[in-house]
């Protein structure tokens, strides 16, 4: 299993959620409003000086689902560009509660 961490511009939340729904991924955690900065997307501190915010989603899925999800997220990133801020990475999940 893998944890897929998705960080993105808050304006893309509906698109990201639509992708997760389409792929049948129902178990997730979301951080609705996050601030930060990226090397391509710039600073988003949710203030009048640095407007904008990010959102984050964590989903733990099987390895094959993680690979397909990462591929689809790359397609979104390619479409909207790095400036819009879509970033994702995976980490191994060694143990889970049953």
C-alpha cells in the first residue's frame, strides 16, 4: 500500500475530488486550507499581500491504484501548469490497523 499526498491550489479542489470519485477512492483526509510557497507556484499565504491558499489530500491505496492516480495527477499538472500548483508524492505504508 502507498500513501498518496496531493497538495494543490485550492481552486483545483473540485477537480481533484472529481478525480478521486471517478477512481472510486473514498477513504481520504483533507486539509481544506493550507498556506505555503512552491518554487513554481509562488507564495500563497491567504493574505492581501500574498493571496491564495492551497489544499491537501491524503489517500492510502493499493500500489496499482497509487500508480494510476499519480499518472492522472500528472495529466492535471501538465494541463494547468506548475504555476497553478499541483504536487503529489507517495510514501510506503508499512502497517495499518485492521
